[in-house]
C-alpha cells in the first residue's frame, strides 16, 4: 500500500524533538521556527506535558461523552481564567477545521440562515463548510461549493454592510491575523465596525483563533487587542501542543440544545490533559509575556535585514515580507542552516511561528543565517 500524497515533503525524517529543536534520524539538529504549522506552543516534549499525558494514560485514555468527564470541567475552568472568557461555554472537538465547522453550524442553527461572509485570503480548514469559507478554489470540491459564501476583501467595511443588510447571512468568520493568507491584520476600527454590523443584522461574529490563539500573539486570543466580544471563538493548534484537540467557546446568549452538536473523540481524557498541561505551562512560565518580549527582540533585529519589504504579525505569529519570492531562501534555511520556517499564500512572505519558549540566542542564530543567505540573493 502507498500513501496518498497531499504535501510536497522536505527530505527530513524527524526522530525526536526537545523544546525548540527537532533532531532527524541522522542526528542533525534543526531549530524549529515553524512549530509544525503553529501547533507547538510550549516546546517539544515539555517535561510537564509528557508527565501529565503519561500519568493520565496509565489511568484511562479515552471513553465516550456518554459518561461524565471531570477533566472537561477542569479544562473549562482553567481556560476561562487564563483567557478572560469565563462566561463562555466550551464545546470540545478534535481539530481547527472541526471547530470552525461546528461554529458555522451553530450560527446557522441560531439565526436560521445559511449564507456565510468570509474574507479573501482567509483559511478556515478542510471540512465541508470550513473549506467553502476558505478563499482557495483549489481545495473547494463541487460538494463544498454548495455552501453559499460571500468573500469580501479584508478591510472593505462598505461591502460587508451591503451583504449583511440582505438578511441572508448567518455568520461572519474572521481571523484577526490571517495565517495562511499572509499575516494581514486590520485596525481595531474595522473589526469593531464588523461586530456592530453583525449585531445590527442578526449575524453571528465568529473569531477564528485556530492559529492565533493560546498566547501566540502575546494575548491569549488575537481578537482581544481589538476589543471585540465574539459570539463564537474557534481554537485548536497550540491548544494541545501536538495532541489533536480543538474547541469552540460559545457566548452565553446562545443556549445549547441537545443534539445540536456531538463528537466521539472530542474532549477525551488525553485531549483534556494535554490542553491542561499547555494552560498550566503558559501560566507557570509566563509564556504570553515572554512571547511579547521575544517579539520585540525579533522586530528589533530584522531592522538591519536587506531586501526586507515589511514585517507583519504580532507576538510570535510573524511574517517577513521580502522583495522576492522566498521559496529558495526557505530551502537554504532548512538544508544549509537547519532552520524550519514556513510559507504562505503570499509568495514573498516567510512565516515565523516558533514555540513560545524560544530565546534571544535562537532568534540571533536565525538572523545570522538570514544575513548570510541575503548576501547571496
């Protein structure tokens, strides 16, 4: 049997990882500035994380949601405290795509509408409605295209109102910092205006925090800088530090009805413990504040880079936009300097999404490698 190839692969086979480093089968050490698509939040194989999961697995790893699971209550309590979203309700699932799928489904349930407004260059996942709400025709199959979605340029508030005033839209879904699209972020004025229009036209506001949540931007959620109170918040990636887990936070104004949502694996014992370990480490090691400090150091260091057009993002969700396509630069970084970085829909943008445990010396090492390669470009 062969594998169904869906990604172009680098010729590297990881054997183990520790904190901000990944080691391949040849023993080569790689500095991880990408975190496996922003998934690794508290560092690879963090001792507390490993201990918590190991201890739980020795007790019970899984049972269905047909029985009580006190770990879910513990998780909801801790998440509410650290995120400052105590009054929200938690639904746990398995991935970011599933989180957005459930968020969109809820919006349709509550408003009795079926259309969605999404933004160009957004990415919301690879399940049915999430794919349809993603601005990438290459991944939208005919079955997904049945979902009615209006795409608007990020920042075009006039077009947002033109669409919402028709009264057909159940939800606006927005990344407060676009990930795959290229780290674009609008002003507080724009997001506040969108939220007001949602209230005016009985449309739910979904904040997609799948990539930007769990401290990556220096705030727990990226939307918090913009003063928004979303109806639904989706999350995943850094939530489990590599363990498959996702979820949505639902505003208390939206009442749950049995049968609305369901899941077999969501909120299982191991997933809850993995997320609790992440939350406990974020708090104990003050990683959100650390992310802000490392971001400041990073931004200061990039000022001296030649051929740099722009720096985008916030915290440790950053993008370096150069005057040229970065595909060859990215290959040189991984094969010659042993540094993982990411790409985006913007061919000139190098994406930086390291574990939140990164230190100044790691950033400096990356900058030295960049300077070496940019001299050749």
